[in-house]
C-alpha cells in the first residue's frame, strides 16, 4: 500500500516537472531572434502575408495565452507542425523514435553487461594487473569525446578493416521487417527473417559500441567500489564463517547487494546515452530522433526541436521514475517518502 | 611580530595539500597536462609554425610530414597550428562555462540552503526542472534559439549547468549551517552577510572546486560536441570540435584530419579528470587525514 502511495506521489511530482519542462521549452522557443512568421513566409513575402501568418499561428496574441494554447495542444498530443515540411511533428517523432530506442537500449545493455562484468573482475582482483587495466580503460572511456570515438571506429574498423556495417539501420537492398515493435533486430527475429536480422544487427553494433563507451567506465568503477564496500559487511563474514561455498557467497550475498546502487546509476546514465545518441546518430547516419531534431534545427525549424526536447525529457523522467521504484522494491530498507 | 604568523595555520594546510598532490603521480600528471595546455594557449602565436587561417590550396589534405607535422586540412591550412590555437578557445570556453555556472549556481545554492523557506523551495524546484533535461538536449535547444555561435553555445552550456552547483552548494550549506562554529559565530552577533561569506562559503567551497575541475573537461567536451553538430563555433574558427566536424567528409582519405584534434580534446579532458579525481582525495577533509 505504501508502495502504491509512493508511486502515485512520484507520478504527481513528474507531472509538475513536465509542466515546468514545457514552460522552459516554450520560453526558449520564444527567445528566437527574428520573427518566426518572417521565417515561415520566406523571402519575398509581402507584409500582409507575414501579418496573416502571424495571426494564423497565434503569434500576435499575448505570451501567456500562447503558452496555454501550446499546453492545451500538447495535452491532446499535438506537437505542432514543422515549419518547412508542414508535417505534424508527432508523426515524425513516432517514425524516428524506434531507431533511437533500439540504439540506446542496446547500448545500455552492452554497457551494463560489460561494466558489471569488468567491475566484478576488478573487485575480485583488487590492486592486481587486471584491476589497473580496467581502471585505465574506464578513465580512457570517460575522457574520450563520443564524436571522436565514433569517427575513429568508422575509420579503423569499417574503412580500414572493412568489418561490420556503418550508415543507416539496414543495407539498401533489404526491406525493413514488418513493424511490430519498430526495432529491426527484434522484428526480424519475430518474423523469422534471418537475413534481415543479421544485417540490422551488424549495422547496430558499431554505433552501440560508440555510445556505450561513454558510460561503461562509470558503471564498472561503481560496481567495483560497491562490491568492495559490501565485502566487509557482517553478513558476508557470517556466511564465510558458516563455510558457504565461495560462489554462493559472491552471487547471493555480495553481488545481489552490491548491484543496488548500480540501478540508480543506470537511470542517470540513461540521460547521458540520450545526449550521446544525438551525436552517434549523426556520425552513423542513424535515422533516429536526434538526427531528425538536428537537421530540423539546421534549417531554422524549431518546432521539431521543441517536440524532441519534450519527448526526451519525458522519457528521461519516466526511466528515472522506474529506476526509483525498482530500487525501493529491491531494497526493503529504503524509506518511501 | 612576523606578519606571516597570522596565516601560519593556512600556510601549514597549503603545504600539506601540496605534499598530498606530490604523493599522487596521477594527480601530478593531470596538473602537468593542464599547465602544458595553458602554456600552449598563452604562447600560441609564437609556437605555431603557420598562421592557423593561412590557406594554401596547393597543399590541401597533405599527410603528416616534416613541413606539416600533423598534416593539412581541406584548404591546406596547417593542422598543428589550428590545434594550437584551438587550445586557446577550448580553455576559454571551459573557464567561461564553469565560471558562470559555478558562480551563479553556488550563490543560488547558498541562498536556498541558508534561508530555506519559499525562496529556497522555489530555487530548488527550478533546478529540478532544468535537471529533467539531459545536458546536451537543453543546450542544443537554447543554442538553436539564440542562433549558432561559440558565444551562444557557451551561454547555453552555462544555462544548462548552474543547477548542478546549486544542488551541490545546497547540500553542503544545510549541513554546515547547523555546525557548532556557525552557531557560535551567530551567538556572538556576527552579521548575516559575514556569516554567509566568511564562515559558511569558505567551508563549502572545496566541493565546488572539485566539481568545477571535473566539469572543466566536460564543458570542453560538450561545447566541442555542439560545434561538431554545427551549433557552436563557426568556420573558420579553429575550434577542435568544428575542425573534427569539417573532417567528416574526408574520413576515407585523410585519417590525420579528425585524429589529431580529437586527440587534443581527449588529452585535455583526461588531464582535468585526473586532476579532479586527485583533488577530490586531497581536498576532502574526511579523506585528507587518512593518509597520515
């Protein structure tokens, strides 16, 4: 019961945060120097045209009315229309979302698995060669700008060794699998299309490695220090003195408790991955949300960027909500408040 | 009386800090990297072999050689000279972003933590809203709104970054303001302003300093990322991120073009990470005495 109350409270909190988010996005979009109506009308438009556009888009109304209209439309799922293509932004977001989702989730999976594994190895061999090696590796990963790493991966692995695929989600001669989840790798497996699966998977690996590198070091370091903390707890000593086998202790007693802080970290890391996805998508021509938003921005079309920012903040909020709930479920000591 | 006598405790602490830094080779390495960067930035004009914007189309996309140590770019400009001048920009960018964000953020955190109440609540809820965006996303939106330029990218990063410092300062201040020495100062009638800036602020500053050092590298990385996207520094500015952005189309024929400017960013960030991690161990009063 307490948990249900907690979840409801968190949802309530998220709702207010999202209201704040819309306010920030709205204000940011209104500091655009230059008149949006002027931009929409294009060169050579008459004053009357511009005035009409301004009226049509409600730009001549007071700022707070404009905000309320924006909010009302948003609640109905209306993200506005792109100034240039006149397509509803919601359609575009829906279309590009699965690609970004596939990329970030696969990277998160990769980073978590590898991070926890190397953290465990590191903690088990504290201050030995392999511990130093993972420390250096994670420091390098943290210091490497993602756009540089992406280009180097392209340069060395793809161009030089001719391995894997780079650019897009699928080779041009293949058709996308029937959309079930929108994730090509999953959909092709579900429809049993082995060739498409292999192709989309080979496209996915390089961008995912690039994206995962930015967070894997932090997960690895956190796992290590968390394990080293837990190892000295009394219940671990008790288990050891009872003569329980080493494997059982490290799985059931140490790892299970040591991984709790990692759950929280994953929520934070998700934000980094969403930021990094924008850059990764540009480098690997990945047809996702980030690339869509940047391309729109480059043509001075800020409506898609507004929708994109809202969606990303919303996703980030939801993921962190889930993370907090999971944490309280896994750790009964956490006071729900 | 020796005028230095008054500062003897501070001097002793400073000496101890230097001793601790010297004990840790990685911190020292980080410090050296940063110092080297600063030197390169200051003497950029005298050490760079060519004018960073000198165009020589006869020499375009030449691989590293004795005349052009790191090769040339698509307009025949010397990459080494451009990277050297890029150090200036990147250091300035890091300083401005972290300086602005840390100053504004810390003052707001100090106010929120010390006075609390409605003002404090308002400030902290505002930070919640800003932290609801992943860094780069909000920075992208703000830069796009202001118009792409290095100046606007710096401003946008500061807008995105201040809440971190407000939170940090807030959590420090609410602990410190309940400590006995603050209570004692208040009871002998120390005024509010003095209490805030002479007693509470100095004691919470080391946390800000550590975070600032770590963020310095991150600020360089994010602003380079904005330039890479095309929202930050505009050509022909020799900014590291924008040089890498230019190199994207020549990846297949010119490996040196993205490699070296990226290496410069990497080294700069590595340096601040090493120094920041080291400073955390050195300046944290809880860790500080453990080594003795």
